[in-house]
């Protein structure tokens, strides 16, 4: 009588997938096959495959993307013998340090994963008025262009065979390749967080710049979520606030006199939160669970326990390195956002969520 074939357990499956990852058996994009296909190929149940894949995500062998598919962690995708090391310059705006929180997180992630990504990472943070030239990039074979002063010379860098990618260039600029925030999706995520039955009115706090293309995309995204929830656009009030502190306070006092617990708030910049809190708290109408900001981090977010729509740093870094390795072979990358919640006994939005 033949001996029954032993069914592979989670530990066995994890080891098999690990070996295939290290050997570079998956596609250049690093996508794993669907779990059903993987289960058939390995000879295990889908439940065991799912547990093994979840474990490998924790061990940073795999990551999940916005569609729910699993990908090989970039430290293995770009760690093959055929991949030349990248001597990388991160060119940004600042005065010797990174001013933008998102760029700071991306740079930190790249620094922490230099060995796995086969890069050496350097920083050049110059003021906005800085005039750049190709000489600034001598000695480097790759660069991430995170500032307008650097993005202006992208065509020249191509002629010098310096791999480059623009990070969050302006919407109306022709820079390519690039990796950019999906501003529409950020707005849509913000709208989804305040579309519960409890909220019947929405206040959108934006800048006074009506020509801001980014804020227009935020608004279109949140409007889509609001309307899909069966609510009406006429129940959305927009407050355009000025940069001046006292003007903001006056605007909030005037516009929010009739605010109640049916109001939800979406704030396009966390800089507006202190004044918004000041006015609503005096009216005893400040509810952290009713407020969502679009930002990665800001002191006010933590202080006031306000949830926000921020960036998936791993996804950004993966896309940036893929663009540098592939150059013209890839379409520009648009990175969706994620919900970032903060600890508060009153916060009803749940835990961090990658969408």
C-alpha cells in the first residue's frame, strides 16, 4: 500500500517561497502568482499558503500592493548579481536638511535599506532659488529629483546617462519618469472616512488658492466618495482660509457658528488644525473622530488625535528604485494613499489601513 504523501505545513511552505525569492525565480516586477496558483504549484492548501505569505510579510520577504497582490520585497528584487550598484543622490529643497516630511521618510527608508537595494544614498538639500547644473551630479549614476531646482535639468541628466526619476513633480510639468502621489485617491480616502450615517454635513477646509490643481483633485476625490454614499453636494460647505493666523480665526468663527455634531471636517492642510480646534472647542463642538486631515505628519495631528491620509513609504521607495533601474521601460508611477489613525479613546475610525 503506497505511503500517503505528506501535506506541507506553513514552515515548509515559507521555506520554499523564501528560497524562490532569494534565487530570483519570480518576475522582474517581483509579483507572486495568485495564491490559488501558488498553492497548486507547491502542493499545499490556500489557507497554509496565506499563513506562510503573511509570515513572510512580517519578515520583510514580501510586501502587499494596493491591489492586494503580494510582491517580493525590493531588497530582493534589486539584489541580483546582474544589478549594478546605484550611487544615488537625493536632490531636494531645504537648507542642508529635508523640509518635507514625506521626503524625509523616503530618504530614511532608502538609507535603512541601502544594502538590500544595492545603493549608496547621499543628500543634497538646497534652497528654492538654487541654480543647478549637471556638475552637481558628477560622481553619481542615479538621482531622485525631489525639488524643482533639480527637476529642471532632468533632460540634461538623461544625456549624461545618469538614471533619474522625479518625485512629486508639479502636475503641469513634462518630467518623466516620475513617481507621484495619487491626489485624487487621497481625497477619496478622506471622503470615505466621513461618509457614515451619523454625518449629514461636510465642511472642507482648503487654502484660498482656487487655482491649486492638487486641492482640486483632493476635492473631486472626496466628492466622489460623498456622492457614492448617497449624500448631496449641497451639504458640503467649503471654507477657503488665508495664510494669516488672525484671518483664519475670523473665518472659522464666522463660518462655523452653527456647527453641530452632524458636521464632519476634511482639512487639506494640518496647518489649519490649531485654529479650527480653537473655534470648535469653545463652541463645545470639537470631536476628533469627525476630522480628517490630508498629511503624513504634523505636531497638531498627534496633539489633537486627528486621523489623516498619508503615504505608503514602502510603495514610494519600491517605485522609485524600479524607475531608476528600468528608466524608459516603465510607465510613471502613481502611489495611492493610506489611512493613518492616531490613539484616542474617542477615535472611531479604527486601525491603520492600507488601501
